[in-house]
């Protein structure tokens, strides 16, 4: 498939450049249901077939506990098609963040709790690496957010070792622009789940993304 070849061209280069995967690794792919994580899941499932270092993939979804529940059946069907184990871990993150804590700016606490739940799930499943779907645009957004709001130059790393949980966090979509992720997701009809988070689209990250997109349009 031509679309998958393009995705793999980005992913294989990132994995090789930063030595993201080693022989015998068990990789937990954090699958939120968004286009980024689903694209990453498809890419790693395909890369697993021919990469010289053998590794295993499991799809891990942290159920945030949104009111009304979330239907993950289409993602389960995709995983079955990809021959990837799919596990859903229920949490009460929504209730803690929005009801118990009533956070005015919920994103930081929510992200921290989701990371903790994902890392615990990965360890429970015997995985030694966690793959996240951050793409090239996320790198730029994060760099600018740190610069504008924290007055520092910095960004997340392609590979991060977490000593407390003895896990490596990897970001294989690092080189892939968001427009290519969108194109792939649309072409292969990925089972994207639209976010029902009350804060969706009303965050500093969303504002920075819109600002950068506007600047790109004006200067191209």
C-alpha cells in the first residue's frame, strides 16, 4: 500500500536514527483513538513484519471514564486485522479531574494521570517500551509552548528512559508532519474516535497550533 510506504519512510528513519527498538522488545502503543496513535499502531504493526530486530506490539487504551462510556469496538476490530493484542484499562480520570478536583486548567493533571496509568498498564503487560504518537508538528508546538509560557528552550526527547518504572518512551512519528498523518488516516479510513473531553480545543496547545498554522499560511 502506497500510503503505508510513506508512513514507514518516516517511522523507519526515526526508529533507526534514535535506536528506538532493540531485539526482543515488547512495545506498548498508547492508543487514545485519535488519528496519531492509530497511525502509529498501524506503522509499528507493519514494521514488526520485516524489521531486522524482532519485537512485539500490544495496543493499550486508557479509558478515561467519560460520561456515557466510549465504544472501542472499531479499534478492537482494527487490532484483530493487524494481529495485535488490544487491551483497555478502565480509569476514573475524568471523575477525578473534572468532578473531584474541578480543575480550571485540567490538561496538566489529566496528562500526568494518563501517563501514570499507561506506564502501569505497560508494566503489567510485560512491556519494556511505550510508543507515543507525537508527530513533527507536536515537536514544534511543544518547543514554542515552552518558549512562550515557561521562558525556556526545550522539548520532549525522541527516546526517554524512565528509571522509576524501568520503561523507555519512544516517539516513532517524530519526523512525520501532521498533514501526512491526516492524509493516511483519511485514505485508509482509520476508526478515529472523536474526543469528548470538555477541554478539547480550548487549550494553550490548541492556541499555539492555530497561531503557527496562521503564520505558515501567511509566509508560504
